[in-house]
C-alpha cells in the first residue's frame, strides 16, 4: 500500500499554510496553530487524510484497473509536477487553463479536441504545405492554443472517474463541475481555501514546489500500484504504521532551520501577489 511518512511531509514543507489574516475559517479543524504570522497545518491530520485518499485511489484502481483520473493544477508551481506525474501513471491532466464546461459540456470540448487532431493530421499528411503562408500562420496560432489547453486531455474519451486537484481556490470551476456531475474529488486544500465539496481533503501547502511534487507523485504511485494489483489479482496489504516512539512532528518542526521556513513564507507571499490578493 502506498503511504507517506511524517518526515516526508515535514521536509516538503506541507505544514506551512498562508498568512493568518488570509485564512478560511472552514479550515479551522486542520490548523495546529500559528508561527511567525502564518498558520501551521496539523500534520497528524494531513498524514491520516492523505493516507485515506491514497487508499481510496489504490482500492478504486484495484477494482477498476481501466479507471481514469484527471490531474488538475494550473498554477505555476504545479504545472510541471501535474504533467509529469499524470504522464508517468498514464492519466490525463490540465495544467495550463481550465476550460469552462470541460466536464459539464464534455461533448463541446471533444469537438475542440477533434479540431486539434485534424490540424495535426494536416501537418503530417502534407495538406499544410498546400496552404498560403498567411493561412499556415493562422492555423499555427490556432494549433498552438489548442495544444496548450488540450494536450493533457487529447485522448480522454469519457469523463474521468476521479479528479485530483492542487489548489481548490484557483480551480473552483473544476470543483463545481465535478460536484455537479458527482465525480469524486481528491484535493490538496491550503488554509486559505474551503474544504467544502471535496470528497477527500488533504490539508496542506499547495504552493511549495516540493509539497506539490510529493502530493502528485504519491497519487500517481497509488494509481500505478492499484492498477497493477487489479490486473494481476493481488491484494492490498496495510502499510505498517510509524513507531509511536518516533519523535513527534511538533518536535521535528521545532528543529527545522529558520531559513527554510522563511523561504516558504516568501513563496506564499509571491503567490498572493500574483493572484492580486495582497491589499495595498
């Protein structure tokens, strides 16, 4: 069974939330306290909920080896990890821009995908060369735009069985569409977000690169493991729990180097400025 250790969560900075003044009160139960003006997420709860989410995905793929997950993360820090981990486990992804109606108006999106494939075919079979320079330039721009937005879902023939999201605040449209269709959502939820509408909440830092990579990679691992067990007819075995005598995460937190903490806080500030959330 795929799992995650407390040490991994700490080293990735998963416990760092946003500035206290930017919190969402609905995340109160997942917050341990505050430190240097930012909320600290309770990693005991994160670890348990993350393991629950991984177990759900692994079990789902054991029972349905041909199931699909749509990885969603369009913020700068998530784009590479979302693409790379989705491709590694053979799943679909959206890492540039969420197209409104991608799920709720799936047939229309399929038409756009068909257009993308038609343009790609024109390039390959020589029809492109018969066009004027102006026409080729126009189609090149169209192809570039379509590829940027649809590359990760080009082969998605049906709605996904599960949606995995980094930053539910930024991807609120994706959350609404999945909720409307009853598609289960597994999502990383930071302290400035609402956990409402999320089936498997993973409280954690959705801004730090290492944290995002850890979340996405373990989800991919759970998919691969579950699918393999489902195909080969294996049985999921529980992962041994960490020793109760192990140093608590709070003690480990107190031993962290201040410079690491400052760097993570700065990354949060950068995100807030980019989103236009910082007040004058």
